[in-house]
């Protein structure tokens, strides 16, 4: 099975997306389809031998939507061409509707009764047919596919009004259906707004060195390995490594952090960041969708696919709500015989508002969070973090900065401390672990010579084994090399919260290097904020021993589990889940990947790394614990808005149906009230865009 992304134009509401999804899912060779309203595309798992892009395109066209060309100078979501005719037609319809409302309103006051009576019914019917043609045709096509839409009932209501001779009521219903379409389109556009703001940050041009000359080319022509030149005021077009120059970079597009950073030779820089001062020459390592920024945008685009339980319930409710309304209309006619009350019931119902109540709020929050450097992969993770009651935390690179330094070097058998550092640095020469880098830094500072090991072996969760000059050198923790409290420095260093690197020569413990990693300064405040939001159980998971873990966890007021291998962390998560807890795991996205994936919500302090983005459900683009607290705040506020949207929609529809069924509100008023829930949901959800 292959995965294809198909851009889709013309979708204005959740019902549109469902219509496309149902049509594509029926095709032979299509295994799964996710239609994303906000990103205006479909993600399709298919067998390319059975279904082609042309078949998919024809199917989308058949249900009334378009498939823009994959390569255009402007993003496919920018509507052009024939859409101008549709907008002009809508403007004329709205103008007609305003005039009609004035006439009908005046007629209701007894001012224009003669005017409406002067218009023959056939003329009124023609007016309704002309301005409602596209909607009626869509309703008929849907009926032929055995589908019922929100416009189905309103169209029946309009036909019923014509049947009773009330062409003016039918005309108002058609007008308000068009206004409703416009409101739904506007609502969807608001949800897309933040996503488009992100997309707009993507660089489109790059200045590349070709044959010694600077050439400006489109970003799609840049390849990995190209040498890129970035001047002051320009966006960095690719992910790459600086090979020459120095500049001050604004990384807000990637990290959400407004404070600039300095970049110089050897530093990694990211696409979409802006060079404020200075000049850079860099070698491209990632281009387009393969950059940290590109992956971030893709995650936000596809977040809509990860619908939460609330959204699934709303979708199911929308499916049986329209038949329920039809039943109310039939019951109203049976009990009262009042055809006008039946028309009012049919036109007051607003099923789209149920479908919009959750996704609009979710996408507003996800888009706003992304601009601040917090990537949430879907609404279901917002729901999950709101329901969580346990937070498990990794130590190195998560609670701490991940940049430890060697504070103590102790000889256990009289070996010279400089030799201990030299052997340790040689053994760790090819290791990528943060502690290995700390050892190498210590060796350079002491002037200790680092040789090339004859053999090197990494032992996951324990340490390193190497052969150096015929001697077997091991360096690692107590699981690799057994030492006890008979060595007084062991207890002392561990009680100070330091991580021990024990060095053994030919199986004999010979030295200890004590490493200290600094706690992130904002951790304590962030943990307090998380507790205030209802999380009472917070535990540290670490490979360090109990004394070291206690020295870190104690001042923070959290529990701990020590001496854990990477595979033990996923076991702890599963044990918590087996007890009925909902777990949030916070890690650095590398060795914590299995635990991050197993938890209900995995939060990666990954700084945009590939592993972090793949493993976690929420990715922090900068290493700041305040963003972890923000995750919980966003979840609480978003779910509060979702509940308000659903409650408002339910109460509004209940009141409207009741008043219409008892004949208290006439069809014209019922039709005019139909769009109110959409406006209310949009206004309420828009608050999430501005949340701090």
C-alpha cells in the first residue's frame, strides 16, 4: 500500500469533508482515507495498481469538489479563476436577499403586503429556483447517493413553503441557506488561518553557490549538499550546518522564542529562521518537507486526522440528528396539521454546528500552539492530557539541560587521575551520549591525550567497553561495574546528586568520574503549575541509583524510580495504565521513544529532532519546561471551550425545535435563526487563538 496526498479545493464545512471521504473510501484499492478540512487535502492509503490519481480526481469532481494541480506558483488553497463567478453570484444573491428581507419585514408590519401580493406565485417560484439552483442540485445528487445533508431538510422546507403559496418564505429560506454556506466557509477559513500563517513562513527562494556564482533559485530546486548563502534580513531556506560566517538568528518560526540566538561555524540552523545580523554560508542537510519547519507544518496539517472521542461522538450524533429532525417534523404535522410549523422545524435545525463544535476549537488551539513552538499532533491528545492524572519524567535532557560536566575525578587504586581521564575519553571517543561529551571536554581541559581505541562496544543502559593498548577498559554505571560503599567517595558523590562513571581496567575498578547535570531553572515553577491543574502524581524515571535520584527528585517534591534501563520505562508506563491511570510521559525523544509512544500522551523535549517528532504526540520545539505546563493549560481551556460549544448548540437546537414545533416561531424567523449556532461557535472558539 502507498500513501498519497491529494489536494482538494472547495470544501467549506465538515459535511464537505465527510462527503469526499465517503466517496473516496468506496473506491476499490483504497484502504483508508483521511480528509483534512483545514489542510484542504486527503491522505489516502491505496494500491496504485488498482486506483490511480485520475480515478481519485474524477471521484472528487463527481461529488462537487476540485483537485488543484500538484505544482502551481501559488498554494493550492488560494482560490482563483471560476471562483470569482461564484463569489459574484453569491454577492448578487445576498443583495437580493437583503431587498427581500426588507420587503418581507415590511410586509410583516403591514407596510408592503400589497407588494408581495402583486408578485405572482410562478415568479416567486422562479426566483427561488434560480437562486437556490446549486443547493437544490447538490441535495438531489446527495439523495441519489442515499445521503441526507443539512440542506436536505431546509430544501424540503422551502418546497413546502412554495406548496402553501408562501414564495417569500421559501425565498428567505434559500437566501439564509446561502448565508449559512458563507458562514460555514468563513468559519472554516478562520480555522485554516493559523495554518496558513505557518505555511506563509516557509521560504520559497534560496541563494545557492553554483560554479562559484551566487544564483537565486526556487526552493524546490535545492538539493541536499548545496552551499547556501544567507544575507542579513533573509530567511534561512534549508536546515543545514554553518560552514562560514556568523549571524544573529530569529528562531521564532521554529521555537516560538523571540530571543535571538547566535550562529557560527559548526552550528546547525533551521529553515524559516531569519538572519537579523551577519552573513552565513551553510551546507544544506534538509530541504522543503524534510526540514524541521516542514515537518512541523505537516504535523499541524495532519493534526485534524487524530480526532478525539468528543469529536467522534459529535460525528455520530450529526449522523442521526437529521433523521431525528425529520421525525419531529412528521410528528408535528400528525399532531397539529400545521404545515407552517413543519416548515419551521425543517429550517431551524442546525446539524453543522454539532460537527463544528469540536474541530474549530481544536484547530484554533493547535494552530496557536504551533506558532509558540508547541506542536500537538491532534485533538485526541488535547483530550487525553486533560484527562491525565500521572506525569512520568525522564532526567537527563528533560529535567536537566542534558549538558553535564565532570566535577570530580577520584582514583580508587592509585592510578593517576589524568590517566583515568585519558582512558575514559579514549573509550568514549565515538560515543554520542551527553556524558561521553562531558568526559571528552574534561580530557581537553586537562590536556589528557585521547587515543584511538582498538575496539569499541556500547552496552545499552550500562556503558562502554573498549580495548586500548591491549587493556580492556570499561566505563559505565554500577550495572556494568560493581562498586560498593566501601569506597567512601561513592556515597558522597551520589548523595550530592552526581552521576557516577566508574572506570575499570582489566576488570578492576580503578577510578570514578562524578558528573553533574544542571537542573533546568524553570522546572520547579512548571511542576507547581501542573499540580495546580490537577496532576498530583509526578515521578522521575532514571537510570541513576536511588541516592542520585533522591537528590534530584527531593527538592522538586516528586517521586522517583531509579536504576531503570530504557526498556524498564515502558514497563513502568504499562503498569501505571494497568492500574487505571492516564499517563503523560515527558522525555527527550531519543532513548525514551518507546515510553513516549506507549503513554496516552508523550511529550518530547526534542528541539525539533526527527526522533522526537516521530515518537511523541506533542513536540516542544524549544527545551523549555514552561511549554510542558502550557500543554496542560491549553488542554484545560480548549476542552472548556468545546464543552461550551456543544452545550450551546444542544440547548439552541432544542429550544429552536420546540418553539418551531409548537408554532411559536414562523418559518421566516426559524430560517433566520438557523445560522446563529455557527456564529456562536466561531466567536467562542476564536478566543483560543489569542490564548496566552
